[in-house]
């Protein structure tokens, strides 16, 4: 029987993951760019906004003219016209003059501020100003958002709705992004049947293909469920070969442990140029995890236990999928919060633990994490959890009331 012979720390697996190269680039349009990672620095070819515009409905003025204006002592300016929306003013504003302007209207040359309608009154061809304005007040100046030549989006940034608005404003409609990883999912085990099949004694429905498919989609990958492969080395090897031809990452769940019917390691080792990164990771749940690299493609052997497969996905597979899509730094990981443990949680030194927890806020707004204990072979604790509480490998556990890091699910 083989035993785990290459047990690694999570951080060692994560540094091996960062050695993969991000996938190639493709261009997507503005409506498909959300959540993708930009593949190039995008520079604005124009000033944004392209002209100085009013942020209020009111009167465009030369700010100095309004200095000293008060309720009982207004400054009187000559109304020289109204600036229509979406059109360049045909006149220049001189000292002593005002022009009616709407929110978003283009400031005429000479004007440097806008007095709100509420603080002015039109009297025939004159306008009384009852409050002073400072230069630049109620105005967005040309190039204030992004100047011409300024950086809109740096390569490797995760694209958000704010970026998409900026890109649209700058007239950039085709966005270079890193490709999404194609991920094949294989479930192995003679006991497994598809969810729609009738259950005979001793059989179990394949949950992992579907939970992993959902997790891949959430992580920005494209999932391909390859189906259930029986505990036969040749069947698993040929499915693995096919999966590798068509995908960037292969996830095999089940058969990653050390039993006589656990063929995952043997099949991975048979791949012509496979480099084994780990067989066994110092983490609970998820010890029987395998990662191998062939070219720039990755094969994970995930533990068959339903919760372990998902925990390993979040801790190691998800960072790889995001790295391949061009993510870096904190974008590789689930968002984190800190919370106090509601109970004592034991752990063993030398191994990281990821405990399923529910989060609750106390009256002072402090977050508390309540562990949901349960074996890694059952799923409901995972389904109920708001997050995974992380116990680092040097710690022997967390005391009630002690703060810990929680990865939000
Ligand atoms: N002697 C040892 N035995 C085991 C060890 C060990 O260190 N020494 N580790 C245990 C741990 S921890 C885990 S986790 C499991 C992982 O084993 P495998 O990855 O080989 O997975 P299987 O044995 O194939 O399955 C385990 C369990 O999960 C069920 N399963 C598998 N695939 C699916 C699926 N797609 N959907 C639903 N359920 C699935 C399977 O029926 C088994 O009950 O090894 C321990 N053993
Ligand atoms: O560590 Mo296993 O992965 O308990 O379920």
C-alpha cells in the first residue's frame, strides 16, 4: 500500500500555484467584462470628462464676481443667455455676466463656478446672486476624472461596475482580459450513481461533480462535468487524458487516499511529463489532496469526502483558477473578516484547520463565529456555514472569545 509521500504545507502548495502562467488573452465587450481580470494597462486617450461641466442647475459665473454676495446684499450680474444641454456654448462669459446652465451643461469659456438656482433670482435681463461661490465650486473640471494619458485600469485588476462605467466613458468598448480556465470534473468510485438514477443498496449519489461545478463557476472558470468513472485504473487514466486535452485544470474527486482502490495518484504519475507537487497536505479537512503539474496544466486529486472536496477547492483550487485568470494578491482568496470564536476549538500543531462557522453580530456590532461541528463526509454543516474559520498550523486551537480569521463563503 502507498502512503502519503509528499505532504506539503498549504503555503507551499500556494507558492507552487503561483508558478503557473496566467492563461492567454481575449477581448470581451463591456457587457461581459464584469468580474474578469484586465490583461493590459488601459490608458485614456481623452480627458474625462472631455469638458468642464456643471454639477448643479444654476448660473455659470466668474467666481470673483460673487465674492461678498449676501442675502440682503446680492451681487447683480447680467444674464447673457442659457446654455442648452449637449451643445457647446456659442459665447464666452466676461466679468459681470452670468449664464443659465443645467446639471451636466458645458461651462462657457470664462466661467469657473456655478451658483445654485436656490441662491439666485432672475429679474428680467439681470440675475441677483445671494451667496458667493469659490472658483471650481459646483463644477467638474475637464480631465478631473481621468486626464488624457491617465491609467483607467491596471493589468491584473478585477473589473468592477465602476471600471466598466469608466471604460464606457472613455469610449473603450473591447476589453482585453485573461481567458477563463476550462475545468474538467471527474468523480470516481464504484459506489457512485448520478443524482437522477435510482439508488440501490450501497450506492451513493454523486454530489461532488455538482458542488465542484458550482464552485468552479463562482470562481470564474468554465466547468465540464466528465461523469462518474469506476474504480478501474485504465478507465480513470483514459478519462484523465481526454480531460487534459480539452481543459486547463482537471479535478478528480475520490480515490486520492491510500486505499487499494485509490488510483488517482497512479494515473497522475503515469502522465508523460507530470511533476508531482504534493501528495498529502497538512490541512484538516483535506489531507489526501494531490496536485500535479503537466506543462501549464494542473491536475488535482481531491478527497472524496463531500465537505473535504469543497474545503480543498476553496483553499487551493480556487486560488489557482483565479491566478490563471490573471488575479493576484487578495483577489486570489475568499474575502476575509475577523470574528471571535463562540466556543473553544481544538486543533493540532503542524496542520491548518478550516472550521465551518456561522457568523452572528452582537449588540455592539462585534462578529462572533459559531462552529458547526460535523464530519467531513456530511454536507449540511458546509451548506449552513457562512465561512471557514482558519486555525494556523502553529496554533493548538482557539479559545472562546479569541479572534480568528474567517474566509467568507
Ligand atoms: N488509512 C487511511 N484512510 C483514510 C485516510 C488516511 O489518511 N488513512 N484519509 C481519510 C480522509 S481524511 C479522507 S478525506 C478520505 C479520502 O479518500 P478518497 O479521496 O480516496 O475518497 P474515496 O475513498 O473515494 O471516498 C471517500 C468518501 O467520499 C464519498 N465520495 C467520493 N466521491 C463522492 C462523490 N462524488 N459524491 C459523493 N460522495 C463521494 C465516498 O463514497 C466515500 O464515502 O480517505 C480517508 N481514509
Ligand atoms: O481530512 Mo479528510 O479530508 O477528513 O475528510
